[in-house]
C-alpha cells in the first residue's frame, strides 16, 4: 500500500540532493553559503531528535557536541592532521564525552535533564575560554587558511544524507522501538526488560556523532571559530526549535522544520528589516501554540506524511501475504 | 514441600515512611493455578504486585520464584525469569501501535530472545489470542479501555511468562466484556501459565480462582478456597464492618 508513496519520497529526496549538489554550478554563490548553514542546522536538528524525539529526553546541550567537534577538528588541523583524521578525532572525542556524561545526566528526567544539559554548554565554553594554550581562549582559533567552500558543502551534504539514513535505521530497529518505549513510559519499559540505562547512553552517543562531525566541517569551512560562535545560544537552540516545530520523533520533522525556519528567517530578514527578530519570535510562539505536535502532525501535512510512508506506526506487513493478515 | 511451590512470598513487609503498607505477608502459589488477591481499597494489593514484579524492594522478607530469591534483582530480570504483569491503571506505550507494544515484550522481556523473523508472527498470534488482531496497527492511545487492558495482557504474554500478575483487568468493564475477558484468562491458564490476579468483582474471583488471599490494611486476614474465604468472619468484617458497630451507630 505504501510502496508508491515511499518511492515518491525517495525520488523527491534524491532529486533534492541532486539539485543541491548541482547548486554551485548554477551560479548561486549566495545559495551555496546559505544551504551550507541550512544543512548544518538540519543535521544538528536531526541528530538532536534521536535523544530529544525518539528517546524523549530534551537535550538542550546538544550543541556541546558540535562545539567539541569544531574545536577538536581545529586543533588537530593545526597540528598537521588531514581533515579526515581530524574529523575522526572529533567524532571519537565527542562520543567519549557522551559516554562519560550519559551516566550522571540520565539519572535526571524532564526539566531537570534539560537544565543540566543546558548547563553543559556553559561548562565546556568556560573550559575552552580558559584553556588558552590549547584553544586560543576567548580570541578563538583559526585553522590553516584555504577556500573549502565547495568541498565542505559537498561533505556536509554527504554527512546529512548519512545522518538521515542513520536516523531512519534507528527508528526502524528493535533498538529504536526500545527508545520509543522509554519515551512513553520508562518504568514500564524497564519492567519489560528494556535495558534502559544502556540504551539511553547509546542513544546519546549515536546522536553526538553527526553533531561533532558537522562541527568539524563547519570550522573547516569557516577557518575561524570562537567560543561564542560554537557555544552560543543561536547554535544551541535553533536546531531544537527546528526539530520541535517540524515535529519530533519522525525523521521528516526536522527536515520540514529546518527548511521552514530558515525560509521564514530569510523572508523576515529581507521584508521586515527592523523587526525581523521580533517577528521571528512571534512566529515561533504562534507555531508552538497552534501546532503543538509540529508541522508534520498538522491536519494538512499528516495525511501526506502517512501516504509517503513516513508516519510513526511501522507497517510490519510490507512483504506479508494476505493470508497472514486475515 | 516448600520447593514445589512456583512462587513464594515469605514474611513480606513494606514500609513507606511511617505507613506500613504490608505486614508479614506469607503465601505460596502452586504451578498452573489461579490465585486471587482481594481486599478493600488501600489494602496493599498493588504494593504486593510491585514487590513480586521487582518494581519495589520489600522492607523485610523475600520473594522466591522456583526456589530462587527474586526480590532486589530489579524488574527487568524478574521479567526475564518469567514473571510478567499488567497495570491497574493501564500503561501501554501510548504512541506505539498495538503490535509494537507486544514486540517490546517479545524483543526484551524473554530470557531467550526470539529470532527476528518469527517475532511479528508470534506478536500476531498473541494479539489474536486476546482478540486485538484487527487493531494491531492502531496506536495504543486510540484503543478503548478494554482493548488497552487486553493489550497489556498481550504485552505480558509476549514475555513468555510462567507467572502472570493481573492487576484488576476485569474491573471497569461491562458484563459482556467481563465474560469475554474471563474466557481469555481461562485460555491463558490452560496454556500452562500460573496466574495471580487482583480483583474486586467477586463473581470473577469465585469462578476463576482456586485459592484466594485477603488483605486488609496490609495484613493477610484469610487465605484458602474462595468459598471458605467469603464465609470468613474477618473478611466480612473488613468489607462491610461489624454488625454491633452498625447498631451502635444507629442508636447514637
């Protein structure tokens, strides 16, 4: 039943990716910069959603992984490592960090978890500001110069694609099902044998990986970062707003949210020159009030999402013969 | 003899702050039987279930399953050993479909996990047993109360339990649903699963249970075959009070 819809969705995604890949050759140089940032935010939103949406723990400190990844990559690049080993180092450090913090943090729930993770950003920011020899302190850090606009653009597209696949694979796996059950009722999940502590930690580690890699690509593109630029409020909250307004817990949600928010921002920026931030805030409040489940769960979009085979309930009978169902 | 009982509670006490929810509760459950736990509200019935299933640790005493102590090993391990439960106030995984709820039990609640390809078939078989086959792709949230209760039974059955703890699965249902649910419980028992059930509807307890245990203020006041237990004076007093008390109240 869903086969037609699914094929259409994959075709749309492939076409979109093909279009984005062709963008630099179509002469939109501003578009390339714009899309680069959009995809960075999208990847952050999508990886945030593994903990924030699937597991139901609001991780306000998700950008810590981004910042850690960015700084590690910058430092390793300055030490003469090539980009891929630098990114690998960033990934491993972020994953190790996620492992270490998962145990104490996941003893908290709800608002306490959200606040504790939010505090994590400041913690790492203070560290980077004060470890002057390593990070350049508040003055920031520069990487070996060079124009990597195009290469980083393709790299971030690839990472976003892999993250989409990862998010999809997790959602359709037994592990993903366990994450959903923890979101719904952790105590009952535990009573039915779900290894909650282990799985919560794994979810955090998995979600830290794309964020740290994207952070590395970001610094490679920008060639300069400061504590404020990677540990700021903008980078901390925007991806979360995107995921929540698009719809958490479904892969398509962060995608819709990221595109929508960026378009709204861009529109307000140019059309409402002095009040764009106020307008942006108003739009967010209105969306939160009237679309609590996110854009993809609204009356108009939900049927489309379901038809495309991207809904929440997994159809277990794709290949089943009719006999088994009846 | 002690080794023959499948599940045994030895001198279980549970104290919450200053309140003694359970005091020295002792009972044994034989294999392939249905045991009823009755008592007025607040008697400690659900607390007892929480202790057997490992969600709470007893303050004193211990629970033994097949002669092995299962208190203080945590609910996950108790579940894998073969003791599954349902909840009085239903707690299905709301946003997951019925079949996914069952798949959680199948995938995580068993000592020996089932091969991936067989899991869906087994989940459908279990849902058919409780009459939820038609609704398997429906989100749990959208089910009616009776369907949610049946879904909880299905999720518990999915863990291949030897002992099934049913916490008021019949209460709150209409007469037709009660009859159907009783049929399901019989069927589960016939498949070789031992059942302990908390229930308020005496008709159900009298029909289904071989033995009944009565709790009042955390104290076990009677235990035995249902016919004897309902004739027991302490039980009648716990439920409707003493005759003399009523007379005194009348004169005052």
